[in-house]
């Protein structure tokens, strides 16, 4: 997450884990076993669920994924040409009695909810529908889209031809367990679009699949006339949606910038971690903040899918966007699953590490720039809340601990990366561990603990690395001391200025870390 204009990075406002829904069945179970000699074996058991979908995806393509889930709930959403209302018709595969909207203000905008069999009205209590005993199999309701849009502050600078309203306000639905799906089809007036965080079944007919997700924040939906593109990089087709503001913004340079940031992520292991993520770029020609950065704010939201939101200043020169780290930081979060709040330092740290390494691989930073930024970050992390451990610092919120949260995990990432490269003579790296992790486990529908994550990483290696580092530092006060390692890498510092020594013991590893391994052509 990044917020610019106050002091660089912003506290984790909005990154809250809604685990209360108990959607933890995803696919991967890690199990430790002992063999006869007492050596620990690590086995990854991939659940039926994931194998099933992988097989379907491989043999039948995307449309088949939709076809096999014919026991899904189905929703049809009619979008009014004036954007005044949504009319929703929901059919449930079995009778359901627990229907709610996630937002507590949703009831204000709900109009006329009825059973569709006999037309009987359904009342609301709080943000839940009161259903008859035995549940209902069909529901229709309308939503005051204009009213809901007025309550969403992001609409204030928008052109009237599009509105932003989170599905948490208009999507009245049963809870989703891990196998559950809702197919949502939008009937959209000619010339209009819909942007939702869900997986597209077919972009042409506005049909999407909604599944369980960590619900780490409230992703938005956009309705109306706005700009939309698909950016293709290795391993992914990313939707880039740009809401229409009162002052028009040139779309092409913005999309090209997002494409480069997404391509930066593929420089880790040759492909983008989520094949169908969404990026929303909000142009803000006037803002309450002053910032030298062209990106005021960025965050990733895991809610019904993965969305990166970027608030930009469209007046800034295009070149400034390419050397800004925010987009690369946010997109690199997708190389890890959503981590529980206490272990957010791991997630932020990996993103801090990779934003520097990847911008160097992309040629946007020199090798020295990247190490200077890493060194400066480690120093800030070391000075931040020295009496707390990373887990404590994250658990206590962000006050005076932000740099510890942002850099402790970066120190661990560097230590793990160098160790993997050193012991394999460069044959293995953190990139490879993340690549294997993506293959087995991403995108993930649930929140992970830090311990689970490092166990999963080590299960993908011949010899463990991550659990040892986690055990050593996660609950230890202070900051992981990377200074001896930096010296071995040939990163020396005089008066705060980094100098790179090419005859250092691990200088080759240092150079390899920022060396480009992949082309940016899709499919290579
Ligand atoms: Zn972040």
C-alpha cells in the first residue's frame, strides 16, 4: 500500500481482514510427515478443488469453468441507462435463508425486495434479509444506484456518465464457502460498461464468476461510460479501467504505464502471478494533497478477485510515472497471498524488496540506485520501534512503526534470496521459490498466516530457508541486521552514500539480483 503526499507511505487504512465469513477451504493443505529415519518430509497436498479446476481450465478453456459449475447461484443485474437504479434477479441453486449485504448502509439503498415465486415482499433487519422458514430460491430487488453513488466519496470528481458503487452496497447474497460460486450477468445499455473485481467468464456478454475471497477491503464496481483496456503481459490479461473524470485524461499513456508496471512483475519469474487481475486508475487533477510523486495513493484489494487501485495526478509528466515505485509495489503484492494483519510486515517487506529489484531489472533504476534505496530503507526500518518485534509492531497498528513494518520483511526477503542463490551457486533464487508458490497456490481465496506462508515456501525447496528466518526474526525485538550481509555483497556505505565493490565475496550474487532474466514479450 502507498499513500503519497504526507510522508511517503500511508498506514494500512482499509486493509482489514474480514475472516468472519469463515471461507477457509481453499485448496492447499500443507502437511508435515516424518519418514522412517525421522527426517521431516514436507508434502503439499493439492485439494480436489484446485485439481478439478486446473484440469477443466486446461482441457476446456475458460468457458468450461462456467459450464461445470451449473449448480452456482445465478444473478442477473439490469443497469438502468440513466444510472439511477439496478434491478437484480437472483436464483439460488438450493433454498437459502442467510442473505445479506456486506455494507451496513446497504439497506438505505435497497428498494422493493421480493420473493419472485409469489411476489411477497421481504423485509430487512440491519443488513440482512428476513427470509421465511425454509429459505427462498429466488429473489428480486432494486437498488437506488444514484443514492448509493452519492454516498461514495470517489464519485465527487467523476463525470456524470459513470458511477462508482461497491458491490458491498448492492450485492445481497448468501455467504460463499470455498466451492460456492455466483454467476452474475449484467444487462448493460448500449455503449456502457461494467467494472467488477470478479473473474470474467466472457468479456463480451458481461458475465462474471464471484467466489469466496479474503475481503481485505471493499472493492468497487464502476457502471456507465468509462475507459477500459486489456493489458497483456506474460501470464495475464489485466483489465485496466479508468473512470471518466470531469477533465478528460489521455488513456493511452496511462495504460502503457500500467503495462510497464505489470511487465516489471514478470521480471521476477517470467509471468504475472494473477492471470485475471484488475487495475483501476483514478485520475485526480485536483487533490487535497501536494505530492512530488505522480501517484498519490495505491493499494491492492483482495475482494472477489484482486484489484489494484492507483490514484494519480494526470498533470505530472509521463516520464515521472515510469520511475515511480507505487504501481510496481502494489502489483508485486500479488506474488503473495493476502496475509493476516499481524503478518502484514512480510507482505509489505516483500513488496518493498521487489519494487527496487524489479525497477533495476527493468532498467528504470541503476544497480546503485536500487541498493541505495534498499540500504536507506533498512536504516529507516532499524531506527523504527527498536523495542518491538515485527509481529508486535504490526499488531499494534502503524503509529511510529511504519518503517519497521515496511522494511523488516524486505530484510528477510534479501536474506532468503542471497542464501538460496549462494547455496545453489546461482541456480535457485527467491524468484524460483515464488514461481513455484504461484503454481501451487495463487491466486488464493483466503487469508494466510505468516507461519503458513513460510512453511509453504520451504515445502517447495529441497532444504528449508524461510521458516528458520521467520523463527529468528518475527517475534524478536529489533530489526534483522543485514549490515554484515550487505558488506559481503559489496554494498559499502560512506556518509550514507552506497558504493558497490565488485571484488566482494558475494558481488556476483548482488549483480545477479538486479540482472534481467526475462524478456517482456507475452508468452516467452
Ligand atoms: Zn504495500
